[in-house]
């Protein structure tokens, strides 16, 4: 006599496969969101460490550092660039011991990748219509406080430069443009890539992109020239800037729709007086340092 032989039918197998597919479809996005959440938490922690480091630097030096990691050191012997990990700069390695603190989790570059940068977008709202602080000291926040001098001086059409005598430039800097500021791309809080919306000046990573400035002591017309009592005080180059001063921001989680920045709280902004926090990506993309906590 034959023993009873049990086996799955085709229908049962198809049901099992369908269930597995449904579970995979449920689990994969959850896992992806958990991974991104962990990345964001790590970046927030690193940004807070940067804030603490520049506060220590100010306590020692009397002012905030000109850059976070520092401008790139370009040694051309043998075509090599000094790796970021071999720098001795403003807050690294004395106050921040690891290069990874400067590298956002979604930034996949090495320590020798260099880049020039442009200024980020300027607030598109008309001058004289969107005051944010009482700058003239009359006790009111009105349109008289929104002046050209207190607005961002440059936008994406302007390359970031630093004043260095030509005689002190090395050959790489001379070839790529006199006084152009070169950054280590690994320092994603000094500069960062963003989609550029077709800006002809921007290229990178196979997509239309700009490498934008993130950290700077001054950004207004007055701040970058003579300074002034009616200037926006939220600039790290001034003495004792207020807690609402933007230190830097993380735009690597920014989402886009039809090549436009989505209005979601995906950017992370670090303010001088508090911890890094999520912020509306469109506001950050459009207003840069003009955002308030």
C-alpha cells in the first residue's frame, strides 16, 4: 500500500508567494524610512557637535572660524591633494577629532575631492516687503528694516572667492581661477551639492547641480563691505551674533517635484543658540541665512 503523500498545490504556492510579496512591500519602505531616520539622527548629532566646536573656538580665539573644516590645501607635487584627514584647520582635529563629523550621511565622496562653490539662492521676495528684525532700532519691525544693505549680497551666479595674492596661489588655483575658494567636498556643512534647475553655471555628479556655500562669517551687502549698525546682526563675523543666527544647514534629504524643491521639513538647519532642527526645505532653498528659528 502506498503511504499518503502530501504536497503543496499550485494555488497554495501562489498564495504563499503573494503573501511574501505583500510582506516585502510593507517591510521594505519601513526599513528604508528607519535607515533614513538613523542617518538624520546621526547628522543632527554631528551638526550639534560642530556648533559646540565653534563655540569653543570662539572662546579661545575671540571670533568664530572663517570656515569649518577650512579651505582646501592644494599640493600639486605628483598631482596629489592633501587628504582632509591630514589637515590642521580651525576646528579639526583639535575640537572635532573625526573627519566623518563634517560628512553628512548621504554624502559619498572621499577626502581628496575638491570643489569650488557658488553662493546659495537669495530671498526672492522684493526688498522692502519682508522685514524680519528691527534693524534701525525704532522699536518696530516694518518695511524700513528690509534694506538692500541687509540682504544677501550674492546668489548662485557668483563663485565664492577668497582674497589671496596671486604670488601665493599654487598652480592648480591659478589654472582654475585667481582667488577662487576651493573646499574639501567631504565637508558637507561648508559646501553642499543641490539640484540647480538648469543653471548653466552648475555641473556635477551627472546631473544639473550646484555646489553651494553653507557656512560663512558674512553674507549681506554691508557685512561683506563696510559693516553697519543697520545690518542684519545674524552673521558669525559680528561680535556676539544672536541665537537666531544660521550656522549651516543640511540639504541632502531635500525632495523635489518637477525640478522644484518640495515644501517638506526635510532640511536640517543649525542655529547658533540651539540644536539642529528640521526646517521647510523650500524656505531654506530660497532664503538661505535669512530664515529664523
